[in-house]
C-alpha cells in the first residue's frame, strides 16, 4: 500500500545530496504496510564521497583539533537540539519499525543525555605520566590519547537512533568523525538526525555523514574502505563475524554488538509478581525485537506451574495495536520476513517437542500482516532450536531446573553471552549466580535497563568491546607514548635501553 511519501537524500558533508544512482528504498509503517518515505539505495561512489568528507573534517581544524572544551560545548548544543526534536524523532522511529511510541518517546527524550555525559568525559580527557625505569629513570614519559580518525558505523533496525548514539556520542567526544550506514528498514531517522545535529546542534560539516543503501553494497564498501580507521557495528552475529574478518583484513579495530539468547532465571524465593513482570518486560516489550531479549526463561520446578499460569494470564491481557497509540502494549513485528522467521521458529519448536502454551498466530482483528501474538513455549529442552538460536520476536521458551548448579550449566550452555536476569530474594545466591553467568550484563530482580554511563556489550558470540560508560569512549581512542630523554647522553647505540 502506498500513500504520500517523503523522498529523502543522503546526508554528506553537512547537507542533503542526491545519490550517484536513482534507485530508491521504500520505507513502510509496519502497522498497516503503507509506504511513507523513500531513501536512496546508495552506491560505493556515495560511500567514497562520505568517507572523503569525514576525512577532511578529521584532518582540518573543524573537529579533532578543537579544544576538548570546545568539542564539549558543541556536544551540549547537540543534546539540546535532540531534546527539542525528541517527539519528532520518536514518531520517525515508530513509523519505521513499529516499536511503541511510548517506548520511543522515552528513548528519544533520554538520547541527549549520551551527548551530555560524553561532553563531560571530553572535558576531562587526560593522559598519564609513566615512571619508566630505562636509563636509570632519567626520562620523562607520557601517554596521550588520540582519536582513531574516521569511524565507519553500521547499525540495525530495532532501536535505530539509540544504537547509533551508543557509537556516535563517544566517537565525537574522542574527536573522531563518522560515516553511518543505517539499516535499510529504518534509514529515515538517521538522515533527519544528521540534519538536526548539523543545523541546530552546530556540528561542523563532514563530522557525521549518512549513506543509506543495502548492507551488501554500502555496508560492505564502508567497512572495507581503505580510508576508515575503525569499524563500529551492531547487528546479527552472522554479519558481525564477516565484518570482523573484513576489519581484520584491513587491520583496523572493530567493535561488535551482536545477537543474544539471554537466560532469565527464576528461583523459588523470587517475588513472583515482579518476576512475571520482568519476564514480560524481557520478551514481549518491543515485541521481543531486542538483542537483550530474555528469550530463555528458566524457572525452578517447584514454582513452574504457578509461574506458567501467571505468565499465560499476563500474556493474554497484553494490548496489541497501533504503536502510535500510547496505550498500546505490543506493536507489530517490524516487517513480514521477520514475522515469517518467528512463526517458523515456533513451528520448529513444536516439531521438536515443545508445547505451544499460548499465542503463535496473527490476531485476526488487526491490520497489516505483521502482528504476532505474544507466544509462550513450554516443555522446552536446552538443546532444542528455540532454546539455542536467536529468534528476535515475541517468543518465550520456558525451561525448568531443579537446582542452582543445573541452571548455571544450562544457562551458560549457549553460543551467546549478552545478558541475563536473576530473580531471587536470597542475596548470596544472587551474587554467586551473577559471578558464574557468562554474560556482559546481569540484572538482579530487574530486566532491560540501560544507562549512558554503564558499559554494555557481549561475552562469547554476542560481541567484542563495550559501548557506553568510560569503556565506550576508550573504544574511539588510541594511546601514544612519548619519551623525553633528560640525561643528555645517548651512549651505547647497540643496546635497548
Ligand atoms: P543484520 O542483518 O546483521 O544487519 C545489521 C546491519 O548490517 C544493517 O544495516 C545491514 O544492512 C548491514 N549489513 C548486512 N550485510 C552486510 C555486509 N555484508 N556488510 C556490511 N553491512 C551489512 O541485523 P538486523 O537484522 O538489522 O538486526 C538484528 C540483529 O541485531 C539481531 O541479531 C540483534 O540481536 C542484533 N542487535 C544487537 C545489539 C547489541 O547491542 N548487541 C543491539 C541491537 C540488535 P541492511 O539493512 O541493508 O541489510
């Protein structure tokens, strides 16, 4: 279905510019399938132009050479500009991927804080001095931090701007410049974001460039470009593995935020009301389309029946509907292919012996072809496909366990290690289990909370490196060690010293 559409251009060197080619990508509202925007299907020549602009902005005195306090002042203006446009950006996000306006409004309302936090870090960026012992200590040795240079960033469709800002805010604070390829499902918000950041936030031209287009063309050209200095990627483990190999070939660093299959573990002492809410939050919020999804629910066998009754009852009550309605609790899946993937995983689960406790189908009173009921599979064993592979939809796999040792073994028996939830009122148990779980983020008696100042990233196949917090800034800085000789003599030239 097509309605009035807005045609966007690429954003390169501080302005909207046409692509090299005429081919365009349609952007649909998943609620009813209407096409409301188009963006260029960019080319490798477009990527060259964007990298060239970012290189010039890095090399001349417009960004990396600003005093840190000057860069910080721009980032604070950027934060104010984002706040001004939070409602507009939230609507763009929802129109692209169907995530709830109630979630997108709070995400966009908080986005400026990433820039304010990293503006603060930028003001306090310091090196250190080293008491080097060569030459009897007659040396003055200091380490300074310098930006990597031009960053090539590739992002997914599920939280388009938030996941971009995880990279962009620290990269800019470090003094890097940025070329961004957003997901082809959600390319519009990045283009408008770049315009706001330059026109109202005061970013100099060339600092943040956006090239839309296919991953196999624009994404591939960007990560393999011989004039970028670092890759930042969020997306599937499959594509991340390939991008990591590409970056390895170019010998540049790559930070990778990848997939997950996170365990959400309920012990007998848990507050079951909170735990049920936490499980709903973990798997049905955002229609399960979150890397953090608590898609493996481990419940102790003593409380399993009671928990499943409550879980099904809560799932039955979830209001599905138009994501633009602030009352809606679950929107559609972002696009039909993902819907088909979700349904095929549910079928595989049942074929392999799981019980379809609730959901599994498209409700017949909703428009479009992307709605899927919140779905609960029980009698799941840890070696089943639905317990091991990332589904990326509203599908919970419920497994039972008899003791702490067993659940730790089961929870860690996964290729992924992004996050985990622990529900218990026994604090010693919570500490023990948090220590033993192989995951980059652990929540105790909560699920799916994040902050700009708390590092986030995966163990195992869930990624490499950390975003947010001090670690998020370090990812865009490299160290230079400078040695001054104070002894005044260079004697034995054939000796390391
Ligand atoms: P995806 O298929 O891996 O795509 C991610 C991005 O990579 C898109 O922009 C895509 O472009 C691009 N791409 C595809 N092939 C490429 C190639 N050969 N070279 C360079 N770029 C390429 O992931 P997705 O379906 O968009 O997102 C869902 C996945 O992201 C899930 O696995 C989820 O767990 C993960 N994720 C992880 C985190 C985290 O922080 N750990 C957060 C959110 C999501 P096109 O759109 O044009 O194909």
